[in-house]
C-alpha cells in the first residue's frame, strides 16, 4: 500500500522499491514466463470469443444487480442462509463483528479474500478483541509481517525463501531453514490447531449464483474448504459484482479465470456451497451460515455508462502480470488495496481521491493490461478517465494548464517550436542537446540524450517535395505528428519519396496539429477533444483513401480515441469515425498495399531487431507487417526477448517518473546488446527518442532507426 501524500514523496517510495533486488528478479522472471504459460493454456480456445462472452455476461449481470440480489436472497434463505447487504466497507465490518458477537465467536480463520482486504476486515475484527488468522499460505505470511498483499493472486510473491525462513523461525522460536517444502510443513503444523479451535470461518467467493443461492470458490490450497466447513459459523464476504444469474455463467468465466491468472486449465479446488451444512454443531443441528454482500460504490458504478465495465473484473491479477511498472516496483507501490491497472481505477471509487491521486498518474498507457484482460475491460481508457476526474476536483498540475493552452492553439505551438530551434543553438551538439541546466533537466532525467529540433520542419520542406503521381494507386493523407514534423522530419521525407516512387499520391494538410495524445495522457480530456475536432476538420477523410501515419502512438490515438472524444458532437462524430476507419500505419500500408518483393532491395543487411511500439502491436493490432518488411528488405531480422515490452517513454510519463522510465529502457537495451544487435528498428518516433537517446548515452554502438529508414537504406540504387 503506497502511503505518500504528494507525487514527490511517492517517487521516493518508488525509488526504494526499485532497490529491492529480489523483488525485481522474481517479478521479472514471472513476467517473462507468464505469456508463454498463458498462451499454452489458451492454445485450444477461441480467446477473442471467450473474452467477448465473459464481457457480455458480466455486463448483463451488473445491470441486473439488484434483481439478482433479491433472487439469491430468496433462494439462499430458503436453504438456511442469512443474507446481508452492506452499503459501505464500515457497515460490512460491523455486520460481521455483530455476527461474531451474537454467535459468541472468539477465534476466526479466514481464507483469501480481496473484498476483505478492501474493507480492512482483519483490523476491524481485531479492534473488537477477536483473534483472526489468515490460512492461505501467502496471506498468513504477509499477516505475520503486518503487510498487505503485493498481488491479487500471489500475495507474497515479493518475498524470498530466506525472508520467509527468518519469519517462520521467529514465529516458532526454532530455526526453520529455507527449504520451501519444509516451510510449507511449518505453516501446516502451525495453522492446523487454528482450524480446530476456530468458532468462525470467513471466506470470499468468486461467484454467487442467483438461481440456486450457490457460492463458488476458486482456490489452489485446501484451506478454503477447511475454513468453510470446520467452524460452526461460516461468513462469506463478497462484492455485489460477483452475482451471476446461473451456473452456466460461472462456468463460462471459469474457462478464463485460472488460465489468465496462472496459466492453469483449472485450479486445484473449485468449491460450490449450496445451503447451510446439516448435522453441524449449530442451531437445530445446522451450520450457521451468512453471506454479506458489499456495495461500497458498486451500484453507482453499475449505472455509469463508462465505468460500469470495471465491474467485469474477475480478480485474475493478469493486468499486473504484464505491467512493466508493476514488474519493477511491485504491488505495494503500485496499488492501494487492489493491485495493477484495475487498482488504479477501483481505488478512486472505493478508497477515495487521496489514495489514488499519485497512483493513477503512474501509467505508461502501454495497453498491455487491456490486451490481456479476460473480461475485455478498456483499462487504459478508464485510468485516464479517473485521472481527468481527479483533476476536475482541483488537482490540476501547472504543467497541465500550460500544455492544454499550447496544444489547443496550433499556431502558438508551432511558433514556440520554431523559436526553440533558435534558442537551442548554445546547447546543441550534432543531433542532440547537451549541458542543459539542472533546473531544466535533473539528474534523474539525464538517462538519455535529448534530440535537437531539426533545422527545418517537415511542413516547411513539403512545398519543395516532388509528389506528383500519374494515375496513383492510392491517395493517402499524411498525418505527421509533432516529433516527426519538428524533430525527425527526415523520416517523413523518406516516406514521401518511397511512396511517391511506388505510385502513391501523398497529400499533406498544413493545418493539422498535434494529435492530442499528450493531453489525454495527463488527464486533459476536454483539451484533447478540442485538438481532435481541429484535426478532423483539417484532414478530411473523404478526400483520401487512407490517412497514413509513421507514428504508432498517433495512429492508435486517432483510431481509438477520436470517436470517443467527440461522441457528444452530432455530425462531427460521424466524421471522427470516418477518420478513424481510414487510419493506417506506414509499415502496414507498405506490407499490405504495396506488397514489396525481395528484388526491390539490395543484399544482406546487418543484424536487426525490432521494438514493437505498444500502440502499434496492441493499440492497432499490427504485429506481422513490420517484421516481414525487415526480412524482405534483406536485413538479418532476429527475434529478441521482450520485443513487445514498452520502452518506458509513455509520452509525459518519463518526465513524471524518470526513475522508472530509465530502468525500463535500460533493461530493454541491455538485453538487446546481449543479443549483439546492430540495428533496432521501430515504428514510433517517441520510441525512437527514448531508445536512440538512451542508446547514445550507453555508447554501445547500436543504431535505432524508424522502419522507413531501415527500408530506405536497403533499397536498390535503381529504386531510389
């Protein structure tokens, strides 16, 4: 649980987390192994269809939440179960404490429950003088350490066997060593008597089946079955979002949950509980059983047209598994109670603005979480929506005001860039800036060489470019983006020459400006909408066959977000969808429309790797084209580890969290250097700035190029 009250303090906590070597190693190893295990588990499954089905069923259930609750209550009470509804986390704790008091319970055993973590149930019960013991191995370990979970599925993943061995030695008063099997036996021995002595067992539940009053629990340890059967009182605490109409709905989700969480086809235990157990030491020979449903904002979320999809979450933890930030800093600094991307969203609604205001900024928008979510939640969008809400409550940084003012006024923005070209002369050396004052670039930001503004922007070179084509195969409108227009114009020039040479008519609208993604990244949704309106009017989609961009981030933003940003604008929304439908990235256009042959290129080129920009491979779903192009061009393409892992730029992210950004990019480049790569190709100028600038600082000689630059180098002389 991060405890910082300011962004500066939060960054200090992140630095401390980065220094935890064991956590870094174990999370890195897990992150590398997880995609393979997940892919194997889903190998014979139509994953897109399954995700769509889970999303639809969860959405329908959420919209029927009150109806399903009433149905569950009637059915469960007919089976001897007491059903409660708690409006808030405090009320849930009070209900359970009252049940313990009325039932004269003193000793409580618990199985793993994120909902109980949400309400801080253990603390509330202990304040009432009750003894509470976590019985899941990982949860028991962190309870002994007085910590919260660092992962929703693997709560103690951050701890080494040495740390656990020392902890168990302290608990037992005897040296327990570090052998994992022996440590597990220690836990079993220590917990066994707790089960026997317990008056009450508290569990969570993954499913609540309305038609039968059944609870479903998905676990990998036998402790949950002991918790729910041995004590004379069983209390299940779960969110209203766990309600489902039928067993079939639960079984459908079960096809995705364990596979997405841990790569298992099915967990060790799937337990179904229907009705209070008879022949038990309770009233009338029947076990006393209670189900406490928690609202805590869920009903309000269910009615929200945007955020209701957050209630689809099945608590698999996959959004943390693939997150490059979680991979470095762990869950205690990348979550409040709920961990990972879903935690950045739920924290605001369940634990408030103060708990989330720093966390929600710590997102690269790499879309890995969205790509892996088995419930199809658009997590990156919801994170930015929360950030916008927080800023609307008076938490707007000064940087945001300046950025919104500049980027919504194209002439002002471009004027400042042109002025910057002159102002940079004293600190310019070749293609980079040097010796910048520390008030402009602190030591944390100095991990990469910053590119200088180009002597002449692309828009100023455009009038002299030869773009006339007789009987063109296609007409494309070029969307340039800021970085390539003013920093890397040579990439656009080469693209225009390449396309014109191969019969493509290229058009450029000088009135276009920044795509607006930097604004959305800092939560300036309204300003991003203004930029979108400007560009949709500047680049008319009806005048071209495609709108082509060499920037993956621009392309993904234009395609995914423009229709959302103007969805309340009649007429313009139609144009936005037409605009989005015609977006295509350079590599995909060349690969699918020009279909170049090997004969167009010269002999074998140097050893080349590819960095897949997040917004290309996930945002636009482009994976094959760029790699095929590199091979067709005669480059010695080699697949490398973490090819689709974020470079750590994240637009303004590297400005806010340079310590995390630098770790991500340096780790990536180190692995590429170990592969003895000569050229690293990519399709995003932002990635080029991050990778090229950091590679220059490292001084290892690896060259970072845009795909168009790599292709152009390999063209036969007669093709140039």
